[in-house]
């Protein structure tokens, strides 16, 4: 006679099967109404409106700053020649931001000098395209969004806050993406491959907590 393996008794109240857990995409973060929009730069070479700019601050700070892309202070932004990093403080006198929510705010600013020791001789480093301006106006300080204190991990969802030229519904300003590299540059891949990003230069990139993790500089088709 072959031995029979014992069979455990069925429980009196068998557990109800639970559905599989599905990952839920992070919802886009919120931010103050006048945090981001289209800047008009008032400079020693005249006024030009181009790209995107936003108002940020350090997590534990109260002083706010305007951040954007330095290449907007050149032919890409309507100026005859490209402004060097060392010349930004003397070149830009004030900035007006037409926010995506419909407001308009003027900022008296001082461009901050990017340390020459951090610039690459041949350009191309992340800091080369940063343009940071100290805001001297007290009233709009509460529109600033905090700067994240660490780089996002690969795979993290992020959002570029900008009007783009095409590939998305008209009026859409939150462009979702995921981080694919966080070494020297933070590189992202848009969830929508059809986005045409013209106009996004200088736009803030937010994490799910609504913190700024970077500034959009440019794109590649690779």
C-alpha cells in the first residue's frame, strides 16, 4: 500500500483572493500661479521675449531667484550675439514673466556670475547654459518653488512645465517624462514621443513633490 500524503483541512473561513496591485502613475504636481511663464528680458541691448523662466528658492531659504537658460541671451532669444556667462550680471537689468496662469510680474534682478572654474573651456557642461538672477522684489517671493536637494533616481517621473510647439493638446503645459540618466546631466525621456519642444528652453523640471530638479536646456533625437 502506498503511503498517502496528509492533506491539511480547509480553513473554515477561506481568505478572499486579493486583486493584483497595479502601479498608479504619479499625478502632476501643483505649484503657485505665477511660478512659471514666458520671460521678457530687459537688457542693455534691448528687450526680447523668449523661452521659459521660473521662480525658485532653496528649501530652507526665503530669497527667490529667477532661473532660465543662458542661450536665450543670444540669437536663439532674438539677440544679435551670444552673451557670455561672465557678462550676464551687467547685461540683464530686469525680467517680466507672463505666467501660464495669466498673470504678469516684473522683477528687478541681478544676474549671478557663474564661477569660471566650473565652466568648461570648450563649453557643453550643464552649468554653461544656466542663467540665474537674484530677485530684488519682496512681493512675489511667495511664488517661488523649492529646489530639490538631490538628483532624481533613474526611472523617476518628472514634468517639464512649458508651452511647446506641437505634439500635445493646445494649452497643455505639464509634459510628463522619466529620468533616464542622472550622472553629469539629468537626461529625461518624454512619455509622448511626438512633443516638439521649441519654446521650452529654460523651463523648470519638477518631481512628484513639486520641487525643481533642473532646468530644460535642449533636446536630442537620439
